[in-house]
């Protein structure tokens, strides 16, 4: 058996180390403080599409490995930390494949006083500096991206148009009632829209449907949109960012909605983070935050096809 | 009845879809950071050979298709069914024209074939890769015309028609590649 060996080449591991150094230089130059928050905690992500690892502690009972450092970082922001970033391992159960590993390295940072547009601009500067081969960045609203790559207007359509777009692309799909409207939008996005984005450059998608706000603010209007963005290179999702929700009551409502969904779908019950809610109650400064999948960034920089080319020991060899 | 979850999908897996058996050719799990995950699969219908793309919600399960394969010997055809025997237990099996597909063009008797069974019933028959068959009908070749590389149709003893070089005559034995229905060589 040769499975003691790393799956990544030593060249790619050197590139990985070089990118880590450059990231730290980037943040140091901008006076953004590096922080370190717990990987194990009593509360976890309630997000319906992200599954936590639960571990047992003799004294404290169930603990959860974090799926993102977002909640404790927001507690630091509420405590007055100012701009912060963190590079850490995060853990997501059941995620494996060409673009997934159950543990991966996440870069997360927050900018006080920024909205999502200002933060997108900073993301573009950072990634453009790390991967100079990329062309100038592109910025599309979720609605524009769907018009361009799925051929319909999300503002005036429902599940039926999603199914029709998938059928036009030659895909057979489940019955309409198998997914809700957001589920259908996700399928169109993942199958038709995202793979077409970021050809040789970084493409940002922003202003998501309000129903997909996650932890972003919702901009009320004729068609309310979530102040959330993602960015792609060669169809690979690299970042997800928000103009951060600061309303404790609204945050609690979203946690509870997720909790109900988790119960209905037989997913593990994850306690909501009361300490985050207390921090939001105390007051989160107006800020924007973003998470970047570092392994995927290395993958794009190395022109690799899969994460195992840039992770020394992926899950199968861990 | 056994079933597979989308997390168990891999190429070669045999699954049921809309009442037909399929084999998975490609599988990709698409998982957005936030949002519904799904599996994109390319599958081939084992009855019709048709290939299609399909998306499934991740976590869904599909029924496994009961597919097995047997080495059998061809016995005879009765016009409606083609009869085979399992040389291990002498059990006989009958395949219809759909299951035979093009394989029926290459069998005259005793050939060893592969037969794919679905729920124990013949689904597809694969003839040996090469068949040696007699030409029963073809136009006489132009004498000396071996240079132009022309070809002509020839009817074989099984009733199939293949393109052969001009120098092949009635009564000749020829070797045919059954996968492409192409003439390979004159046989002795």
C-alpha cells in the first residue's frame, strides 16, 4: 500500500505555504488583526445544508466542531475588536469529492464599516494579487447571472421555470414537489449558472433572493434581496460573504426556522448559539464579512482539478 | 429490496429509474456552500441503450436494479425467440428480439455469449467479438480490382449484410467484428 504518501505534490504544498504567507502579509499591511477562536463549542451551525461533527466530552456532554468561525468572530466584533481575520480548519460532515473534504482550511475576515460592495472589491484585490493570471473581475447580480446562463428572470418566476431551464439543458429532474423554490434555484445555480462563471477571472454574484439570506441583511424593496455575495473562478465557488445581519431578534428567528426544518427532515438537532445572540443584542458594529475556501484557492492557483492535488492528506488518507 | 443512497453512487452501479434498469456512467455531487446539494448523473438505460442526464436531490435513495451476467451457449432461434443454455447447469433461457439487438446477426449455433439478466430475465445478449461466417450472396468481384479499395454488400449465412472488399466471392468465409459490424479479413 502506498497510501501513506501525500496526494498533493510537494510543489503544490510549497505553493500552499507561499500563499499562506502572502495572505498574512496582505492582512498585516491593512492592520487587520489575526484572531483564534475555538474549534469545539457547545453550539453549532443551524444552517440546514451544513452538517456538524458532534463529539463527546466527559464533563460537558455534546460539543460541536465548528463549520465556520463566524459566531465567535462576531462576538469579538461586538466586543470592539475592529477588523479581524482568521485562518483555521473547519469541519463539515458528509462533504467529500473533487471540491470537498470534510475538514478544510477557511480564511474568514470582517471589515467594520464596510458593506458587501466594499468587501467584494477587497476580495478582488486579494485574489487578483495572489493569482495574477486572472483577468479583471466581473460583478453580476444573481438575477443577471440567471438571465445570462439559465435564460429566465428569477424575479418573475418560480419552480416551473427552474425545471424548464434544466429540461432545456437536457436534464431529467425529480418531481416538482421534491424541492422547494430555493431548492430548485440551487439546482439551476449549481448545474447551469455557477459552472459558467469565472472563465479565467473572478466572477462575483451578489444580491441573492431574500429567502437565501443565511446571515446577511435583507435590503427591503419591491423585490427584497439579501446583501450576500459569492465569487467563482472557473466555476469553482471560492468565497461567500455578507453584509452582516446585526439584528438579534431577526437572527433568533432565522435560527428557529432552521431548527424547525432540521427537526422535520430528521437532521441532527444543533443548539443555537445563545452567546452570539447576546453579542448581537449588545450590538454588532455595521460590518461585512467573508469566508474563503483556502484549499480551493490553492487549487485554482495551481491549476489543479481536485482538492486532493493540494491537500497533503485528504480524508481517505487521514 | 435493496436501495442505494446518492452518497453510494459510483460508475457501474445498476439502479432503477422510472421502472427501467440503468447503469451509472458518471456521478458528480454538487454541493454549494449554502444551499441544496444534488447529484448529477449520466445513466444508460440497459433496455434501450439510451443515455440521459439526471439530477437527484442529495440524500435521496433509489432502488437497486437486480442485474446479473451469465456466460451462455447459443442453441437455436425459432423466429421469435433465441434460445441459450447455461453450460453449468444446462438451464435454458430465451431472449426476445429486443434483448438480442444486433447480436442476432452473428449467431448460427454453439457460440459462447454473455447474457445480462434483469430480475432473472434476459435483458441483453452480447455476441462474441469476432464471428466467422459464410458469404451466401454477393455480386461477383471485378477481376483484378484489388487496388481501388472499393467495397460491396455481402449477405451472410445468418441473414446479416456487411460491406466486403470486391474480391470476396460467394462461399467465402469472412471474419467480422460484431461490435462494429465490420469486415476484418477473409477466413479459411
